C-alpha cells in the first residue's frame, strides 16, 4: 500500500474511565467531581445519561475487548478511575476496583492487546476537590501515593503508563472558562492548578522510578499548534504567548525538565507566578518523561490583540491575543471544530526539531458528529465515510513525519466506542463502534471500525 507503517506500529484507540465505565455507585467507587456535578446539576448536560451509566464498560468490558480485537487493535488506552481505586482520594484501596482492573488488564493481554494505562483523566476525587483540588499541595502528594499504588498493584501487567491526559484542560475548563467543575474564573489560581498538576506528574514519575518499574512512563498532551494570523511581529508575538501558556507550560517541563524562561518572565510580569518550593526544581529536572502522547483535534489560531476588554473584566489569557477565525478554514460540519490535518505534522516536526525527537505517538485524534444515526444504511450500519476521510487525511501527515525521521510509534483514535463527554454527554459521537442508548447500550461496528481493522491489519492503506 502507498501509506505503509512499520510492523510494530501501535494501532488502537483511547478511552477514559469516567466516560465509559458507568457503575459510578457500584463496586465500592467513591465520587469524583463528575459524579457529584451531574447529581447537582443534571440540566447542565445535554442528555439525562451521565457518568453513572455512561457506556457501561464496567459490565461489558469483555465484549468490548473482543470487539477491539476484531477491529485490529494491538493496543488500547484506558484510564484508572482514582475514585474507584481509592474512594476518598487518599487512604484505603478498594479491593473490588483492584479486581476489576486486573480482569480488564488480563482480558486485554489474553487478546494480544497491549494496555496503555493513564492515571488521571479530568477525574478529581470529590473528597480532594473539597480541600481545593490541584490548588492544594496536599493533593500532589495524594496523587503520588495513588500512582505508587497503581504501579505496585498493576506494574507487572503494564509497560506503558501515563500520568495524566491533557492536564491543561482542567486548568482552562475549570479555572478560566467556566466549563468544568469547580467553574472558577481566576487566572492566578489557574496557574497554581497547572503548576501543582504538572508537579504531581513529575512526582508520579519519581514514584515509578523508586518502584523500579520496567516499562515506560509518559504524559498525554494536547499540543495544539498556535498559528498566528500573519508574519506581522504583533501576530507572531500573540502566537508565541498562546503557545507558551497552553503548550509549552506542560510540554517543556515534561520533556526537558524545566519551564521556558519566557513563560516565567511573562507570568512574573503580571503577578501570576504560583507558589513553589525550592526542591521542586530538582523534582522536575530528574523526572522527565520517556514517552509522549499527542492528542490532536484542531489548531489554535490567534492574532494580535485588537479588542479592548471591559475594564471590569477579569484578567485572562486573552489579554495577550484574540482568537482568529481564518477565512476559508475547513470546518467539521457535524460538530463545529476546524479540521486542519497538517497540524498533526507540524506538532510532530516540532517534537523532532525542538524536543530531542522524543519517542511519541498520536494518542487521540478523532471527529465528533451529532445525530449520527442519520447516516445508518438499511442494514443499520453507520456509514461514517467522513470519519474515514478524517483519519486518512491525518494519517497521511503522520506517515510523512515518519518518513522524515520523527520518532512516532503509533496512532490511537478517539475513541473506541461512543462515550459520555464532559460538556456534551452523548451529543457528539466519536466511536469506531456505536452505542445504542435506547437499547441496553448495544454495540455495533461502524463503517470506520471495519476500515480501521483493515488499516491496522495491513499496516497501512492506499
Ligand atoms: C479530549 C479529551 C477526551 C474527549 C475528546 C473529545 O480533549 O481527552 O476526553 O472528550 O477531547 O472532546 P468532546 O468529547 O468534548 O467532543
């Protein structure tokens, strides 16, 4: 085939505990912020199906893993639910959760699917949010203890660990833009949250080493490229600041072990520096990642600040730039995000050129679609050709990056099956496999699922 990938390329998909497991009140699970928020404000969410049920992976995992196998997966990323394993965030380990995750890992191995395990996917245990979540330094230690427990319990079965998924998202969504609980809008507190969460990541890596684990550990970042409107210096500066705040804040410290100097200066200039301890510097520099997961959906486009903020408006990252809607940009007509395939290549080349060509893989890439049932054919199969095109067009750029020497090891789509999402419940469907919420969460393979199987099995496409 024209686009051939290496024999050992990782083909698979990603998912997260809160979005798939359900069984929120079953098996001894404690509450996380999503369980709590959904109970408090169900009307915030589009449909009356929340994390309590989700896609019912907790009960259907065997069937799902068999489907993964059928769809050519040689790897799959899941997350462990912190509040399932340690219901109060600290303290006792829930043995039912230990048994559940062992069963899932065993089933994956039985099917020849390598588990990639992530420790944190937006799901702060409620008890820890009540003491301030990532704002409170105690939560950093709690995370390290939780990570250590995971390595001790599951280490022999897992050779690829990830500390966190998109740690910038809880910062943006929870502390800047009023989208995730606890809905705070405060730039300075947001910076503290980001700092503690990336410190917790480094401390988890430290625990990994102390536990003398044999595999690799990394982090998953949405390294959204920040494209400036033009080459005009004011636009370029705007792009650079967006990149510092939203990408390099996590990327540099994870890969290189220190924060970019320009970022520190910028934060200092605006009195936004977080509180730190002297020993943190060594924690960061000694505990960099082995492996980077890259999530990519859409680029960020910015221009020099033109609008004048209201004098009473809170000080926000948008102080430094305005969003830019590039004329003629291609949009996903079924969800409203821009599609810019080359972005995935730009990210990978940046990793090669500026981050020591770190070992990486695409850990999420996907296309959300509303009302996907309208694309069913007579036999009931969703004909999601738009998604096949989306994957192909991105994979072509991954292939080019590979040919140019980028150390990219795999491609995971978001996601295996339709799942519950943070802001949108089941509105946007992403799966290779459809989930029928009106019929016992019945699974059925979409056209893209079969396509994915062919690509994974043939190690490429033409
Ligand atoms: C990523 C998250 C996923 C997933 C995806 C799609 O940022 O890691 O958890 O939800 O985005 O986004 P959405 O579900 O909001 O369409």
